[in-house]
C-alpha cells in the first residue's frame, strides 16, 4: 500500500459538498493516536456510529466500498457534521 504524507495539511481546508474529488473516496485514512483515544472516549448518541465506522485495532476509518464509512450520500462527513471540525 502506498502512503502519502500531506505536507500542506496545516493549510488544508475541506471544501465539503463543493469538492469534486473527495479525499474520503479510494483512500485509506489513518487516525493518529490522540484522535483515536478521543474517538474511543466519545459518549452520547453518536458513540455507536463511531464504533461502527472506526477500526480501532488498525487505527483507521472503515470503508463502505471505496468510500470512508462516515461519508454520506451528499459526500459530506458525518463525523464532522455530528462532532464538528475542532477537537473537543
């Protein structure tokens, strides 16, 4: 598997529904340790969805076909929609 480092990440801003080529399609998206711990500790209504969409053992988002498990029919991230872009 090829891994790509996004050296422009600090300046990256998701275009959400305006994006023609979603990052969340065809890519395997790893989760850093800090975020993985935060996701594991989440509570509330979205907790079950988190558990269904994250492979905690391999520290990555699960996929539905070629897309991230959190990508909805409008190509928007349900994780961002429900939990926001900023860390809690």
